[in-house]
């Protein structure tokens, strides 16, 4: 075990030239790392000591709610405490998200939220009553699904480059539907059009299902949506997928290229569902919750259930989720500002 005496000894290591200086720094770094590990191990184990609440800032029956309930049942078994799903609906998710930001940081209140967590700050003239970068402790990314660009199976647009070429010849003539104004799908589309240097007329619908029906019925030229809403129509062969917004090709659609492969390196537009706790939640609580969520997401029946929804389980480290939030908030803010998109 590394002790304070070892740390002081490392500080007194002699320096004999550059090589010895490098060795000294390496030894000191290793000692500090060992000390940190020892401090983490010394922390007392965390116990929920009462019911745990997972706040979902959207209505019951939606994707966030379904994922939360899948996790809640198994988390209750692991913690030996009731885990309650609490739907706090309103203001595009802001009411529920803000409620968790204000909650006691004791590990007994969690937030299961979609990509609205990182897009809402870009969309409201009055900033949301929470700061995604400062008021939350990431626990884990739970599931993710690519946003897809779809056209009718009979459409002349056989690939994303063909669609873009047509839009360049006829600026503003092509139309696209989304599940609504100012959501992550809309922003993902605007990011693509901005990078391609084209303009398509946006036709927002009240939900993913009507947006998909609009393209099936020929009311619009293409639709942008999260994969779950289009999954059955893709399987039935009535919709053609031009590209997926994930970093890598989607497992169930291996023949479909990513947007990045179609000429837009680095492009990513996915719908996520992720777990957060209030900032200040003890590290021991975050570690326990992350460990249990990671185990739950690896279960075969959970993977099957989420795959049927059109999602893939992703148990990211808290630091990886924090990095994603730090990347996405300014990215979507820039896209919304350039396209002058507001939710209110």
C-alpha cells in the first residue's frame, strides 16, 4: 500500500540529468496514481438507504420512459430498495431536468433523459433553468440510436450524394420532415445541410410517426428521424435508408453507409438516453450506480428489449458521458444559432 512516507520519498528523488528527471517524474506520477487509487478504495461503501427515484422529463410510454422502467426493475433488485420512475413533463423536458438539478445529491435521485439534455440550452431564448455542464454528475450513457435519412422505396434518390446533388440544383425545392421543430433530429438535419451547403424546406410534424407517414405518403421528399420510428417500414421494404448518423455503421443495417462515409467526415447525430445524478453526489454512489447500470445493460434480455426498440445498449464511463455533453452542447448551440432555430 502506498503511504504518505512513500509520497515524500518520491519527492526527494535525486535528479541526475534529463533521463533521471524523466524517471523521477514517472515515479512521482505513478506514486500519485497509487495514492489516488488508495483514497478511492478507502471511501466507505454507498447504500441507497431508501427508495431511489428516476426522473423522466417526458410522458409515460415514450422511449425515455420505457428505458427507465427497464433499468428500474433490475436496479431495485441490485440495490435492495424500491426504484420509482417519476414522469415530470413540461417545457420540452426542462421541468424534469431542473428538478433533478435541485435535488439532494445523495444518490437517490437520478435523471434518465434523451438528447434534449444537450439541445435544449441552444433552443430557448430564456436559458433553461439548469446548466448541463455544471449541475449534473454523469452516471452512464444507457442506449443510443442513430438518426436516419429515409425516402420512399420508389424514390429516385438512391443515395445521400444523389439527394444532395439534386438539392444543389434546386435550392429550397426539396422538403424534409422531422418529429418537430428544434429537437435533436431537426438540429442533426440542419448540421448536415449546413455542411453540404444546401437548403431544404423543413416540414415539422408533431411526433416521429406522422413525420414518417408524411414521407411514405409522398407529402415530403425525405424524412429525418431516429431509427425506432422508421424501423418497421425499413424492414418491410417501404422505406429506403440513405445514411445513418452514427459514427459507425449500424449493426442491423450493415449495408447502409454512415453520413460520415458519404462525404462528411466526423459527422454524428444520434438519439441518446443517459443517466445523470445531481452535481455533488458522492463518488462512491456514482461508482456503485454506474457498476449496476453497466451490468444491467449487458444482460441478454435487456439488450434484446432495447434492440427491439431500435436502440443499442451503451454503458459508457461517467467521464466519457461528461466529454460527450461538453462536446454536444456547444456544437448544437452553433447549429441552432446559424439556422436561427428556437423552440419558443
